[in-house]
C-alpha cells in the first residue's frame, strides 16, 4: 500500500486488509480537502477507491486482497 507491505488473512477484502494496517483515509474531498474514509463496506459509497496494479477506480471493499498487489490510495498522507 503506497509502497509499504501489508499483512492480511486469506479471504480478507482489500478494504479489510488496508483498515487492519492502520489506513484511515483513502482520499480527500474535492470540496473541502478533508480526509475521507470508507463508510459502507458494500460498494455503495465509493469512498474506498484505490488504484490496484495500475488500474484506477477499484472499490477496495469489492475485491479480495492478494499477494503482490500494488495498491495506491488517493491520500498518501495517512497510512
């Protein structure tokens, strides 16, 4: 995640792995620049969007964490 390794369990979603690693902010509001965190864990809020292996706009709550994933968040100041 953002160049750091994250340890997770088989079956964890990417969101669960990132939250367990201490990440709290995934992006910043385009209106206020305040940090945004995921709130639904069901793919509805779109606040857990990340870039995975170069593909943007991936909802971290909708995919399983896999070894070797390169994950970038939109807010590299937290986590």
